[in-house]
C-alpha cells in the first residue's frame, strides 16, 4: 500500500513537474510573447526619456511631489535602464530567443537540407496560391529542356525526373535566406553578451587635468600627462575644435604621444581617453601680475609679472617672490584648516605667494584680487605686495573608459548586418512543375511558394511561363 | 540670397504641383495626368538634390548639420524611394498620399525659425571625417570632400525614416481600402488604388527596407559615439527613442510571422511606428534634452 502510494505520489510529482516544465517551455516558445516583450521594452523605455535619470533623490520629490516622487524612486525609474526589472525584461527577451531558436532551428535546418522532391503528386501544385496550368504546342521533352534551361539561367537549383511523356521538375533558390532570421537573433545575443561583459568588466570616469599635470590610474600601470591644451577657431570666430596633447608614461619612459580632440580619442591598452570638456583652471595660473609698493610713500609702485612656481626677483628690492597657489573662488574651512575653491568660477580669486629675502623664506601670504592690501604681505615691513591681475591656464576635461565588451558588440552588429541581408533580400523560392504530354499539346502545371515578397514570385512565374509558351 | 533657399522655394512649388497632379490622377484616372505627376515628381527630386548640393557648397561640409538640412534629406529620400517604388510596382495613385506627406514636410521645414536653417560651420562634436578617406582623397587634393560618421549615420537613418513614411502612407491607404472592401462597397475614388492585400504587402516591403536601415543608423551612431562620447551607448533620449522605434518595427515583423497579425493590425502597428519616428525626429529634438545636436 505504502509502496503504491509513494509510487503514485512520485508519478504525480513527475507529471506535475513535466507539465509545468513544458508549460513554461511552451510559454517561452511563443512569438506572441516576443511581440509582448518588444512592445513592453518600447513602452517602458519611454519613462526613462521623460524622467530625468540619475538625479539626486530629493529632486524627484521636489519635482513630482511626495507620492509620485517616492513611487519613481521605489520603482527605480530614476535609473531605469539599469534597474532589475528592465534588465529582467531584456533577459526575458534573450531566453525567448534561445528557446525559439532551439525549438525551430533544427527542424528548419533539416527541411532545408532534405528539401528535394524528385517525385510528387501533381495535385499538390494546385494547392499553392500561385499556380497555373497551360498547354504548349511542343513535346514534353522539349518543354522540360526549355524549362530547365530557363530555371538554371535564373539561378535556380533543379532536379527532374520522369520519362516518356511525363516529367517532374522541382526547382529552388535562396534557401540561405531562411537562415537570416536566425543570424539576426544570434547577433542580438552577441550584442547583449557584449553589453554584459562591458557592464561587468568595464568602467568609465572623468578627470580634469591642468597643463603639465601627470596622473596615475589606480587599475593601470601607466601614467598620463597633459602637455598642452588649445582651441582652434574658424575664421568666423566659431569654435572649430578642442585639442589636448597627451603623453603616456610607462616604467618611467614616454611610450606614446597623441593629440586628441572631440571624435578622436587616445587608446592605450584598452583604456580610452576622450576630450570631453575644458575651461580656465580654478587651481592654477600661468602667471600673476603683482605690484610692489611702499606702504605710505606715493609713486613707488612697480608692477611686474610672476610666472607660476618660478622665483622672480622683485625690481629694485632685496626680495624675490614665487606664486605657489591659486583658487578661483576662495573659501576657508576652519575645521580642517583647508583652503578650497567654492566653484570653478573666479568669484573671489586669491593667490598664495612666497616672499624670499635671499634664500630665506620671509612669508607666504594669501593675496586677494578683490580686496587689495587687507592683509600685509610681509610682516613688519614698510613694503607690500598687491595682486592686480593674472593670466589663467586651461584645464582639459578628459573622460576615460574601458569596455572590453565593445568588440563583441561590433561583431554582433556585423553578424546582424549579414542576417538582415539574408532575411530581407534573399527570398526562398520553391517551384514544382509537372509536364504531361497528350496528343498534339503538352500540359504544364506550375506552382510554388516564396517565403516573402510575393511580387517577386509572381514575376518569376510569369517569366518562366512566358519563356515556354513563346516557343 | 542663399542659393539653397532659392532651390528650396522652387522645389516647394513643384511638390505642391506634384501632389495636385497625383490627386488629380487619383480622381480622374487619366493616364496623361499620371505621366505629368511622375514627371513633376522627378523635377521636384532634381530640385531637392540641388538644394542639398548647393547647401554642401555653401557650408563646406555634408548638408546634414541642422534640422532644416536634415528635413531636406528626409524629403529627398522619401521622394526617391517613392519613385523607385512607382517604377517597380507601377501604381501611381499611391503618389497622392506620399507626396502629401512630403509637401507637409516641406511646409514644416520652411516654417522653421531661421536659426535652424542657417549655414553653419560644424561644431567640434560633428567633425568626424574618416581618416582613411581623407588620406585617400588627399592624393588628388580632394580631401575636403571626404565624408565621415556624421554623413553616414544621418543618411542611413534618414533612408530608414523615408521608408517608414512610405509604409505609413500605405498603411493609411490600406485601412481606407480595406474598410470599403470588407463592406463589399464599391467606391469610385478608391478604384485607382490597388487591392488591400497588395497595399499590405507593399507596406511590409517598405518596412523591410526601413528596419535594416534604421539598424545601420543606430549601429553607426554607436560606433561614432564610441569615438565621440566615450562609449557606444549612453541612453541619450535620441538613442533610446531610436531603439523604441526599432522595437515597434521588430514587433511588426514578428507579428507578420504569426499569420493572424497581417492586414489591419499590421497597419496600426505601422502607423504607431511612424508616430514614434516623428517623435524620434522632432519630439526629442524640441522636448527632451540630450547629447544630440539636433534631429
Ligand atoms: C529585438 C529583438 C528581435 C529582433 C530585432 C528580431 C529580428 C528578426 C528579423 C529581422 C526577422 C526576419 C523577419 C522577416 O523575415 O520578415 C525575424 C524573424 C523571426 N523571429 Fe525575431 N527578432 C527579435 C526577437 C525575437 C525573439 C525573442 C524571438 C523568439 C521567439 C524571435 C523569433 C523569430 C521567428 C520565429 C522569426 C521567423 C523565422 C523565420 O522566418 O524563419 N525573434 N526576427
């Protein structure tokens, strides 16, 4: 009893799993599902273009109100293309493709290989949407020879059989076109694979570099130096191009130098550097303009330029100065005792200089362009330095990224191109012809199918029949 | 006066005449009217070609760098595509609807504010000439005529748009014709246009051209973005909308494979697809901010 019950339960279980399994399989094997997923992808993608992506969370609350803002955040609509449900939808599409291909490709392949029909029931011909019967005043053999000649000239493959006054011809063309959709589907899987590889192993970031800076990248063995940045203009004054001259340094050696611009990145060991941005540096100058003066005596001012980080003798004095710091929008953090720039804009330009008397450092004050002379530059002295202007230097904004999946995506795209040509422009045509002689005339039945583009097929049939009836 | 604008005006007049002639052919079914219509369409195509050529001469680069120029390209491709179709299938009455779409496009291009029509040098992001082509042509001192990703990307995309526009026109005609066919009603006006089954098939054939061209447009855009923006895909609204459009047409193609979805539902999908194209082209440019310079 117990044995039986157990067996029965197992049987039930197995059947239950099997039906569930085949149910899921049938569900995934459905083209209706494909249409549904495609439409769902299209429809949901719209949200991502209407709702700003990756903004700070508070912004959604402020813009859409408490309820809707929270809903957006909760459903990941603020970063939807990377959300679990959007990726799930794409994965669903991929599984759908795999199942459809597994299910349909093998029988299709087999029928494409074993398609030749040397003998067939002539009644079959009348079942085709495109069929015709005509009688011709020539011998069956002559009709057959003429047909085979025409078909071959039209690049059809042919087999024929029969003898005496009855012949069968089967002709085909463009079988390979049937594989176009499979190529397309495989190419999509490749592209998705490339995207997956990229999202796992790739990264993307950006840096701002002042001319002359060298940076090291944490994951890479080499360093990058910005040698120069400049802008080209058209004669009309419009900006033509932004350029950076970059040098790659590896093991202390300069291994590569390249001028990059928008549309022309530098690629070194799979890491690519793009010209993305530029501007006037907020933490470096080319030179500052200083005035040296006596605090009370009038008419003693001398003005002179000081290059960045270069000791310069002050005319008619025992001092020399050096500009070692700059901030475009001066701010001071009392807790950390740090000077920083509040923004990139020169709202409150300040420079830090070092004043030397011979070799001896006398002082290192900050000077402010907007507040000349509020702090004395040299303590206990009758003389003072005033900061009166400067020449800025450019920074270059570079984006850099590494994406080892990119090449897989390109291969996928190329396969897709081939798949499209096969799917849309190579039509699979199959023609059945039955020739039967009887008395003076020969009766010819012709019919067949094309997998798409019925116009082309109608033309084919017309041309074939005309070629024999015009004899 | 800028020469390209003169040609544009000339073309505009001819598009209006062409549309009228095709409509006349539709109503009166006189052979000579049809021949005149086709001839006018050819003249209009010539004039549109001249707009593009003269604009290329004026700006010193391919005429694809602002909305107005791209509209002219769209009009050119739609007209050329239509004439090819007419030549192959010999159905002229369809011209009335396609040329109406083209004339509407001409009208909207002409109403664009001046800043969308101006002759402008290429901004930095649009300078994408192919180096191999530049160096090849420089042997004969023709390097200024080299083309690049901008040209390739825009032209392939717009051939796609044009095919979708034609398919849209055919889908509308299909719905019209099908409506009266299914009621077994004979409407004189509709006799000039082919059977609904033929219209359905032609609408599909147009998409069979548009779909791969849009795909090539998307892929070439991705290749270009990989040079210009630091990655082949960044979910910029234009990119996303092109994908949305592409998905709709992919749904259309699969709908046809599952037999039940030919005819009416296919026609609705084609119309939906073209609505997406219009949004992709104009809506995104004007409503959604993004990396794309225009169009
Ligand atoms: C973005 C996704 C997809 C694209 C772009 C795509 C593309 C294509 C193309 C271009 C064709 C040829 C259509 C024609 O000849 O008119 C096709 C056919 C087909 N597709 Fe897809 N496909 C996609 C997804 C899928 C999925 C998920 C399935 C899984 C069920 C599928 C199943 C089929 C089938 C069964 C055919 C017809 C095959 C044949 O004619 O032999 N497709 N597809």
